[in-house]
C-alpha cells in the first residue's frame, strides 16, 4: 500500500484517539476539585444543627431588639448604683450569669459560640489568673466579663477602704488583661451593705447584680417563694463543690436552657438592659 493511502487510512483513527484523550484531559486543578468533592460527605445532623449537639430539641429563639438605652434602674440615691435581681421588661428574655467556675469546662467556650449564648461572667482574680486564656476565648465569642471582686470576700461589714480595694482592684485587673471596664458587680455570696454601694459607685459600677433563681446540681432554686421563670429574671448557674460527681457546667446549662424554652422565653444580653 502506498504511503499516502496508509496515511489516509491511519489519520482519522489517530485524530479520533487524540480527540478522546483531549476530552479526558481536564485541567489538573479541576481534577483535584472533583476528587475532593467525591471525598466530601454530607455533614452529620448534629453538625447541621448545633443545638442538638448540646442536648436541645430546638434552637433558642432570637432575642428581641434590645432597648435603645438601658432601662431606668434607679432604686435609691442617684449617686449609688442600683441593686437588681431582675429587669423590669416585657421582652420575653431572661439573663444567664456565671460566677467564676466556667474555667473548669474548656468546652463551655464551644457551647457559648455555637449557641450564640449572651452570657455574663462575674470573675474574681483567683480564677482570672490561671484561666486567662479560657476567659479571653469566652470574650472573643461574645461573653461579658464583669466584676466579682479580687479575693471573693463577703463584703458586708468590711470597712470602706477594704471594699473599694476589692472592687476597684478587680476592675483594674480586668481592664489590664482584657481591655474591658466592668460596669456590673456581683458581691460574693450576694452579701453587701451601703458601704458596698458607696465603694462600687467610686469604682464606676452602675448596678449591683443579684439573681432571681440559681441553678445548682440539684435543680433550680427560686428566691422570694417563686416557682417559675418570668421575663426579666436574672439567673445564676453555680457549681456544686460538695458534689464532684454531679452534672457538669454544660449539662446544667442545657437543663436551664430547656426550662427557659418550655416557658416560651429566650436568653438576652444583660448589658443591653442595665
């Protein structure tokens, strides 16, 4: 067979092979993208619904828009901070607060971030030092850091200079470490007197914050003979030092969040109201 005739016979086959090869030759980046897509599996239901990871049956409702300015909380002489255990509001919100012990549970940061919980942490210096990194992470995910004194003494009955040192000292520590100036004070054990209010005013405190209900390992304990949550309640989640085998911080928080949802309430940011 003559060369020209051989070429005429083979050329269509060669061109067909080249065309097939070109069709399969995909840009390397595109091939990598396809392989990566094949390896990706659909996210698990828990990943798609973070509230389920933390033991909730439904996501927390979004809180209503907060008031344009803090509510008028004046309950005494105008030069002294108000003492509050609730906020007088018709918004269907309650407020979650914690005293110190959140540093015991590193995963609590994840819970606050994924559920977008607007929590307020009242801190003493004894936990602030070793827990610095943990509380810095809590601050980064939206938690408020507030004043719980330097050394956690019962303030009632102490002289003015001692109370002022405890309150102003912790204010300065929080500002130096986190750049925040706390406006809220929770006196240890809820114990305070008029001297406390005078010292707190000197240290820039606008409200002394107590609570309407406390959640411990044994359940929700109400003040003033109450038996149910109401809008505006300030809640504190406490630790049980005497019950080391009791429910942890996250489990207690989940229990409280379930109770909040059952009452048709959600969690608001305390600083927006005080």
